[in-house]
């Protein structure tokens, strides 16, 4: 079965830049999408495709891809960015999520 | 804009069948995209359950495929999830989502841009 691997936890100082990564063989064929989830809330799409942001998502969020790794970068992290982040992609037309990364803003 | 709302029993007995419905408003179930189900057990990550196209084509998570059925009701503008032979491990928040896809540059991509608020299902006697 396909797998997407994320670091369980990452921390960043307020105002600094942080990169959250997602690794998996399927990422060689598909771009990842990224979701932010705060406690008790539904996930929110923050990045999709090569580097597309839905309306309303701050431009401090960006995405990139190289080989089997997709990255979500937050440039100038804010307190409200503290959340769980999940990557999602496809493998043989089937959906798969990464295990999630808990981002702490210090 | 499109909104999604999950509904269904919050409590299901072990070995029973979990049944949920996702109502689509502000748009048509027959639009050119997939409609997905995702779940999240307490304190754990997201799990993709499966998806359906308005034509009735489906894709399922291999780990759940033997127990899952996703269907669409165009007349009611909604789609549904049935999960049979449930156990405590199926206790989770269940979300429905709109799943779009596109291509370029050089790769295909899918993304879930609209989500329901989620509904909690507990499997317990």
C-alpha cells in the first residue's frame, strides 16, 4: 500500500520560517495537497498543485516538490498557524494521507 | 458556494452497519469532480475512506474495501457511506469532501477544497 511519511512534530519561533515535509513514491507522479487542522475543526486546504493557494489563505504559505518529497513552507509563522498539517496525494487513483505533523509556534 | 453537511446516527452497535449521508448545497452532485469520505479516529490522523463520481464510479481504500459502499442520489443531491461489520476501531469523526483534480505542470493533482463540519460516530453496545 502507498504511504506518505511526515515528521510527527515540528516547532518554529514566532516570525521565523518552517518547512514541513512529506515523502512518498507516489509524489513522483502526483503533487501533494496540504491541509491545516485545528482542534475540533474540519481540515482546511492550504496548498494544492505545484504551489496554489485557495482564496483566503495567507501568502506566507507556499508549496514545493522535488523527487519523492513535497514541502509546505510557512514564511514568518504566526501564532494562529499552530495546528496539525496533513499532506494528501494519490497512488494508483487511490487517496492517501500522511500521518500528520503537529506544528508548535514558540 | 458549495457546502456539505454530514448526517446520520451518532451511535452504532458493534457488528452493525454505519450509515451516513452528505448533503450537497450550493452546487450540483453531477458536477465534474469526485465526492469523498474521510475519517479521523480520536487523537489520530486522517484516513481516506473512498470516493464516488456522479456516474457511480467508485474508488475505495483497500483496507476498508470489503466493508465499504459509497453511493450517490442525484435526485436528492447527496451521497452516502455505508460501513458494515463495524467495531470500536471504526469510532471516528467522519467527514465528506469535494475532491477536484487537474494536471500540470508535469504532474496530476487532486485536492479537497470543500469539507463538511464532520459528524462523530461511536461504535458501542
